[in-house]
């Protein structure tokens, strides 16, 4: 999954909750959602440079996502998302692997001023043959929800090559 799709998957539910809250609401509000659902992915041959040439990987697992939204007395809304997907993957040579995906993010939506997001993301594929992990830690401030994507800088910490991360993290 591309980083833009990944961001949309995590931020869109938060934005829907935010716009559903009246700006006239003075009292702090909170919402708690839990999403359990199957989740699959496919890494085509030639996409991820961490995989041997010609090898593709397809996986399926179970997602457990918790979204907590809290509106503070000053009108600032904070959306915390914790997303965990674990499962099994099979490569095109018949190898079986385990995978773990984790994304934790906090979106801060003030009543006025700059929005901000903090996101930690990791994907690990283990098993016989190819084994790799990629992760990033991102913090970004932006003046409008219209400018949420794409980030061109403000990467706080990236473990490894950014191209590997974006091409090898399918979720």
C-alpha cells in the first residue's frame, strides 16, 4: 500500500469523526472505536528491493485497530490510532512467512492554527528465505487538511532507505 493510501486509511476515520463534532460543542467529547477485520496484501515481483528478483509475496491476517478521539475543552481534537495486523504470507516459491505490521499515529486538530500528525510505522516479514523489516517515524505540521499529503520533508527518523520503506511496506 502506498504511503498516501496508508495515511488516508489512518487519518480519514479521524477526519470523519472531527467533522461530525459541532464546532459549537463546548464540553470535551470522546469516542472509542475498535475495528477487527481481515486484512490482506500483495507485494508484486520486482516491487520491493529487499526481496530476491522475481519473488512476490501475498499475505493475509487479522487487523485490530483502536481509534480514540478526544475533544479537549479548548476545542482541540486529538485522534490516536493504534493499528496492528498479524498473519501469514506465502511467497511465489512456496515459502511460508509470518508478518507483523504496526502503525501508531496521533492527529491533532486545533480549532485554529496548524494541524499536526505523529506517526510510527513498521512492517516485518520473517520466515525461511527473505526476511526484512522497514519502519519510519514521522512528525509533520501543516496549515490545512487540504495539504495533508504529500509530505516532502519533516521526516524525523527513517530506518533504512525511504524507497525501500515505501516499496516494501504493503500495509
